[in-house]
C-alpha cells in the first residue's frame, strides 16, 4: 500500500482520482484506446475492486454469497460498454465447448432478452426469470461478470432466497461491496469519457444481443460512436455524473502512471 501522507490520501475522493488516473494511463492518449487496452482496464478494475472490498470489509460480517447460490440472479443487470464487449467475446469463445455439453448459452441469452426486454426493475423481479448464464446454480461467465454483479453481495443467504421468492423486501446487502463498486465503475466511466468514448450504462441482456449481432460493434464504439445507445439506462443521470467527474481534479500528466491499485483506507 502506498505510504499515507495525510488523512485524506486514501479517502473515497482521492481513491476515485487515483483510479481514474490509473485507468487513463492504461487506456492511453485520447483516441488511443483499443480492445486490448480496454480489456486491460477491465482487469485493472476487477483487481482494484477485489483488493479494496477486502480492506473495506475488515470487521464486517462474512459474505454469504457462494457458488451454487443464484438467488439474486433474477435482477436486471447493467454494464458499461467495455464489460458488454468483453462478455460478448467470452460467449463467442466458449460457445463451441458449451454446445458440446448441450448448453446453448447464446440461445438462452436471446430467449431471456426476448422475455425481459423493456421491463423495469420491479417487473423483472416479479417475473423471477433466472439469468441466462446460470447452470445448476453456477454462473458460466463468472470470470468476466460485470461490476454490477461483483458489487451485489449479501450477509444472509436465507434472506436472499426469501427475497427471490417474494417473501421479503429487505436483504442485508454488503455496504463495502456497493460503495467500492460505485467508485471503481465511476472512475472507469470518467476515464472512458476522457477518451471521448460512450461511457454510460446499458441493460446487459439486450446490449449483449446487439454486440453479438454486429461483430463490428466494438470497433464502432472505439470509433467514438455508441452502438449500444438503444439500451442505455442512465440518460437522465449523465449530465449530473459528468459534472461530478469534472469537479474532481485530474492528474495533470496522465502519461505518468498512477498506482494501478490505489487503496482507500478502511472506514
């Protein structure tokens, strides 16, 4: 961990600024972003999320989330464009092997999208349709799952099961997971915006269908277009978010690397 020199060095705002700088360094000069650089930025995001959640969760009750517990996997999931394209590439790469086991994951995705497209949060929960990527309780895209999934964790497995069944409305979610997810995702969005790339959030299922149907969609996005625009879910918040990003001072020399793993102090 970098040496702390003032009480605010590792607070939430400092963490956001340092991680935004790290993402900007990974993505390169504006206009230099590539599929490889975006994949590296996502790996950086996941590592930073895991490391900071571990720090922020010190002294907290243990997380009940385990392999084989897909109770929350009926919720709507949103993702940033780099996450969508990474999952789409993973689906393409793993499709032949999965078909050999009788699993048509892309077909499942299309069916789930057809059933859930246009539904709001409450409607999705009421439908209780399981995520297309769950097989016998296991997430088949766990390695590349979006930050939204990584940041959704609970301390009570029974409460999650009861909520999924419609028996309760409240679930004891992990605050550190949520806070770190928001900070990591926001820092990545700010870095994408600095690149001139579409930086919003999209409904995952429909966005994946769009990406899979157009093999050039990532190239279009890297060309500063927004092929996922029809499934954006955050348009009403973007101006406020952009103003918040601009209010935070940037690293004056984004060619100078920031720590790739900045850590907040535990709260």
